[in-house]
């Protein structure tokens, strides 16, 4: 009986923690969702401009758009800084791991988020750069720094392909691990782009946009991944709280039964004792 | 002057979405003024000042790196940062300027020097622009 009481208490305090984490995550989720929405127009406009330039100049072939034979790869992997978020971290890390399954050599890694750093460090990947604790409040300048590293490696031929792995925020309850090609860049030919005068030249503008675009891509991915993390954690904690509630219920039932049983035995003892005296 | 649609967007938020009569931006090849009915035009922007005219008065802003795109429907300015002159924190800009100057002196490599110079240019631009604040 004492044991059951102790367990009820411990489940109760765990429930308190999970409930608190659930509440924190849902408020952070709200903020993160807003940031993700604010970051999107910039990214969309940049992408549109890139596609317009690419559409207008069919012979435009900068180093950033031409596909090369892929020998070395760079993966930018975005995971969370903390656990307790259901399958959030493991899903995106597994996706990154399976993406290079057929390759002769392991890709180089830029790891964002403590969990990603730990994962790739343990498996002895070549980590080019790592960033922890930046996801909640990523600044455009930092995104630019990360993008510059990737661009420089791509330009110098150190890597022939840059992929980014993050978790897409579908809704508060669904998040999907995603892989996206960052470099070489894929542009969509637009049907209806109209003519545009570029100053000084389309190539110059294009080259100018590329770093901005990659930075914005990273920024958007990080912001989105962060929203996903909060969403995943909220769902996980909600389930944990529900489980704790169910457990407390069945434990208290057990406890009450045991209490009843002990009272009954006591009464029987007293009654049988009294009748023996008569 | 006939007003036209203008959007100023940074990675963090949409800074401006409304109508203006005239804008002047600093592109990599020089200052360019845009009025209503301008031909489709696209250029890269460097670190510099931008002027946006509303109700006959110019509003100044410090911007850094991006592009401007003029189409028949609207003008879009995509920049890394954009701060209106009355929003600039001059003490912070001054501190950034001094820090950048210190780093220029202490720079070990070309890359560090280039970075510090860009920071200085950005800080000076913000200080200059703040001078137009009301």
C-alpha cells in the first residue's frame, strides 16, 4: 500500500513537469510560427527573382547552377538543442544518415543544434562547423555566415553538392523531416516573366543574390525546424501528461482496493475476536 | 506625383508595404531614383542610404546589401537589414563603429580586414542616416 502511494506521488510530479513543458512549448510554438511566417515573403521574393533571371537568360550558366559530378558532399543538418520531443531529432538525423547510404565517403557536416552535433561527433563525421543554441533566435547575419561557409566550399570545389536537412512544419501536430538541395541551385523556368533591365548585368545581379538566397534558405529552414521542434515537443508532452493521468487513475483504483481489503481484514479480525470471547 | 506600390522586405519581417511617390536607392553602380511608371528594372544594392518619399517628404533609411526589383505592378526591395533613420540607436552604432575600427587595426588576415571594414561601413552608414531623423 505504501509502495502504491509512493508511485502515485512520483507519477504526479512527473505529470507536473510534462504539463509545464507542454505549456512552455505551446507558447514558444506560437512565437515560432509567427517568425516562420514573417521569414517567408523574403525567401519567396528572392526565389522568384532568381527564377526570373534564369528564365530570361537561357544561356546563363554560373558555377552555382551547373551540376558537377558529385564526389564530395556537404550536409547541413538542423536538429534541436534538447531531447524530449518525440521523434523530432531522430527522424531528421536518420534521414540525413540514409541520404548518403550509397556514397563512397561520408559527407562533410555543418551541424546546427546540440543533438545534431552529438550525433555526428559520435559517428566520427567530418564536422566543418557547428552551432548550438541558435535556433530560437537566429539572426540574418549568422545565417549569412553559415551560407558563406557552404558557398566558399562549393566555389573552391571542396564539395560538389550541398544538401540541407530540416524538419518541415506541416501543422502543429505533423512535422516532416525534409531534404532540400541548396547548391547547385535549381531554378524553375517561368512561363510569364516579362522583360527586365538588369543593372549592371543579369549575371552580376544573379551572383549578388546567390549568397543572400542561400542565407535566407538557411534562415527559413532553421526557423521552420524550430517551430517543428516545439510542435513535436508539445505533442510528446501532451501524450506524456495523458499517460500520467491514466496511470494515476489506475494506481489510485489499485490503492483504494488495497485500502478496502485491509479494512475488511481488520473488521473480520475484530469481529472474529469478539465472537470468540462470547 | 502619382504614388506607386512599394514593398520593403528583410529576412526578419516586412518593413514597409504601402504607397510611395518616389524612392532613391544606392545600387552597386550609383544612386538610382524610381518614379511611378519606371521601366522593369533590377539591380543589386550595396550598403547605403535609401530615401522613400511619402506625402512630399523623404524618409531616410539605412540598408545593407540586397536587390531592388521594379515591375509594372510594384517595386520590391529585398535587403538584409533596413532601419528607418528615427529607429537607429546611435549609441549602439557608435559602439559598433569603434569596435570595427579596433578590429581593423588588429586584423591579421585579409579576410578579417574585409569583414571589419564592412562592419565599419555599415556602422558609419547608420550614423549618417540617423542624422536625418526627426
